[in-house]
C-alpha cells in the first residue's frame, strides 16, 4: 500500500495536518449565498442569532461546518444561517 500518511504499514496512522484560516464564513443555506466573512474564527451554537443590517433583521445559525482544506488551502469555519426574506427583498 502506498499511502503517504503511513510511514510504514505496520506503524500507526498519521492524519494530515492543515492550517485553520483565520476567518469565518456566514452562508445563507437556502440561497447558497455568502452573507459575510468575519475576521477571526467564530463557532456559534445552533440557534444563535446574527444581527444583520440594511434591513435590521436576525439570521439564525442552523449549522456549523468545517470547509476541508488541502496542502495549499487552509481549513475554514462556515456558519450556515437561515436569513429572513426581508433581508433579500431590501437588496
């Protein structure tokens, strides 16, 4: 077996290590559209609210994901949110 994560087939598995991107993506799950990026890693619980502006409405966190990275792309945290229609109607 030729797997770079194994030094030797008889030795323990060494999982790949990826860097964590220092921003958080906020994503409207229903529309499949990014709402914002937050500078820093923020992991909110399901049900938490994020206040949006223009118009002033609250998006509700419905999921938290890690976006897989690679050797060249860092892992990122993504908050999936439910965004009220009023937010999009004002755009």
